[in-house]
């Protein structure tokens, strides 16, 4: 992996994205960004060496608004990281859980704790990010308000942990992509993931045919997403993750067949990068 001295993430200090940065590049300086767009721009313009991009959560599904931003950045995926997410319900020092009537957090955090919050009769309030919610709760000083945030956020903003493990599912995990301006391809013998974005031609059964090359060449697809493209309801763009190296003969054959069914210049390799040991776990 490239020498990453500075890395951007979306959110405030104490966010789970911040924790992911600490896990992957613990010595790097971090740059908190207000939005996904700001984070990706920081990496594109060279303000940082890489960006830590959340793409999906095992409980709440894909992270909204991120996939459609990725193709236009010019960035490449150079790694992946699976971050365990254990939510804490935080409150002002000295408050108790029965005083909390509303909790603030990012919509993903709230979605991951939905059943628990309903059982406690606590109203969820959407915030721009989990750690930012903790920061604001600490500043407002209202004892009835809490946040769904990380243990790190409680330490940074001086809040009490009123409930640990607030998530509905124990194996709550967020997958992150490490993205940088320059591609880094691992050695051919390294277990790898290849991420591809493509746009198909408008012909019958085209998606079935386009993906057929992966099946006939024994390549496993671990993820597929579809998105509307260019504001047109009929123009779909697809995002896939494949188990395999971009330079492998089987992958090259699969890509050749994929390109046949796509529009001109309709296939883009977003990255070929080492597979995390947790990729299929």
C-alpha cells in the first residue's frame, strides 16, 4: 500500500470512519470532511493521500449517496477494510438512560439501532454524522438528549456511556474502501477483489448475457448494484465486486465478454486490490 501520510473521512473526530482510518493507517494524519463530496475532492485534488469511503453496512445496507459519486472522481480503490461497529448511547455526564427521550445520530446509526430505540421509547433524530451528534449534544447541554455514537466519541466530547451495544445485531460491520489518485495492483498471487462499473447496451436479456462471462470463467460476484445514469430512467449503470485478479486470464476473458454487451467505453475498472480476510465472513 502507498505511503499514506494524510487521509480524509466524512464526519467529525470520533466517527466510525475515523476509527477505520486509525485501524488501517494508524500513523496518518486525518482530515474530517463535512460531506462525502468534500472527502472525495480532498483526495482528488491531492489535499490528502487517500480517502476512507464507507459503502455498505451489514445491518442497514448500502450507504446512500456514495456509489453515484465514485465514478466521476477519477480515484482508484486500493484496499478494503471491514470495521466492527458497536454503538453506544451517550448522554451528558451524570444523566441516566431513563432521562433520555430523543437520540441524535446519522441515519445509518439510527437504522442499526432501530429495534432497541423503539423498545426504549426513544425518538430518533437524524444528524449528519454519528460523532457530530455527540459533539452537538455535549455543546447543547440538554439532559433529555442523547446520541448514538462510538466509544471514541464519548472520550473526545466528554459524554457518559449510558448503554453499550445499542445495535440490533451483534455482527454489525461497515465495509470501507480505501481510495487514492493512483491505482495499485497487487501481485497476481494475492487473493484480490476487482471492482467494475459498467453501462450495458439496450438489448433483451443484456445483463444476463453481460454477466455470463463471469459464470463461464468461474469468477464469483460478491456484490452487484444498479443505478440510474444521467437522469434517464432507462439508462442503468451497474457496480460489481468480483473475486479475482484483473490480470488473471479468466478475468480478462470475462471482461472481454462484458465489453461486448456494453456501450462504447462503458466499462471502468475502479480498482483491483487485496481482499480483506473478512471479505466473505
